[in-house]
């Protein structure tokens, strides 16, 4: 179904990132670029800027338009100089005239608009993945058996659950994942509840319920937990920005259980809402400096941490956050440090 979208003839204004700091153009940047399907605002900004994460501050905002960040495949962006500042403007006229920065009606699939980051990478974490306390998981209802006594079930099957089903009529089916611990204090930060399906409540008799599985990503087994579906706002677009507070933390896990981390990998941080971290916050990644021996004094000296990449938080919980690695300048790993950029 087509959606009516207010599009804006957009301009990426190379303005001040903060007082006194002028954003610089990247060496060898192109003079123009044709937007393609699969592009992201982040990637386009990276073609022109040394620091692409500042892109929200570069877009020219028109107060008459609620969301000026909509550009689409086929749009042509050209670099120009206006009042001594480099500006990216969208051209659509055959004579290459600059499109006037005023709202215009555009009929297009809103999903065709170029996103800030590749949403397909983080979509499963936005919609279904959860970090809960150990107590919440232990007290949650659980799968007792298949309706016919079978020990595994899948989408379309009915299952029996046991516990308190008074909170909702739709439940997510979860399996206990890894336990997140702070690498320094050893505080338990939460338990990963791995999403494996969705079930609808059909009937209850005392503490035993009958449910039907309408979705499953793997076999549903006995003792898998049933949690009420979350009611929360899903961020469909992100605007990378600096965190409100200066916080130092660590990458404590990476999706898939691997040890090496690269660009567009999803990682878990030991920082969360209690650290004022929220979706869109960008942090720099540092590899811890090693220990070297001073050739003169023979002392063992710790060398400075080395900046190794950038990540952006896209979902935060009380004590931990999920983040997407936007840039990896060298191989990253669990245990690397994160700081304000």
C-alpha cells in the first residue's frame, strides 16, 4: 500500500558539529552521488565526511517538514558551496538547477526511503530479543508439554503451559541464553531471553493453559519460558548523537557467541538506562593498550588505548544495551573499551 510522504529537497549542510569545530570533507570525496537501493545515510555521509556519525547535524532542517531525512533511490546529491560552506543538495531538474528547499508532496513507499543505518541487521533485536532478570525468567510461565504429550512443537501446534497467564493473551516463547556480568565488578547485569516463537492463549484451567504456536524459529521444548509481549515504541529511524553523560564501559558479548567483532556486528555493552544511554547514542571503541618494557629504565609501561571503531546503541535496558558496530578500523573483540566519542 502506498503511503503519502512529505519529502524534502534535502541538503547535507557541512556546518558546525559543535562550537568551534568545523566538520571536514573527506579527502578524495566525490562531487556527486546517485542514491541507490541499500544505501544508508551513514554510508553516504561517510563518502563526504571524515566523521560520518555527525550526519544528523549536517542535514538542513526545514521547520515546515516533520522529517526531512527522506531521500530515495535515484535521487542525485551534488556537492556545492553556499556562503563559504560545502553543501550537498538534491538535484532532480534536467538543467541541474538546485532544487528549492521547500516541502513538496511525494508519493512513494515510505519503506523505500534511505535509512540512517541498515535496519535489517538489527530488526530481530528491535522487535523480539530481551534482557530480563534471572528472577523474572524463573517466575515466568513455562511450556509443560505439547497438547498431545509430545516434547517438541512448532508453528501451528498447540502446547500446554503452566503458570500465571493472567497478564496477557499473547506470549513470546523464550529460551534462557547467556548471563551478562560486568567484567570489573562481576555484578549480574541480566539474562538474555532468546526469542524462539510466539503463542496465543486459547484457554486456562487453574494454572494450566492451552496455547497455539503461531510462530517458531526453532523447536519449542518443555521448560521454555513464556513472557507477555512487550508494549513499547519501536525506533524505525535513528539519529546518531553523543551520549548525555560521559560513560566508560566494555563490550561484554557479541551476537552468535563469536569472539571477533567487525562492522555491522551486534554487540552487548555493560552500560544501560541507568547510565543515561539511549537509542542513537554513538560511542567510540578502543582496544586496550598493552604493556611494553622501557628499553632505558627496564620498567614495564602501559601504552595508551588505541581507538579502533565506532558503534551506535539501538536498544537499551536497565543495565545493558545492544549496539551496532558502525565502523571497525581493526579487528575488535569482547572486552574492548567503549567511551564517548
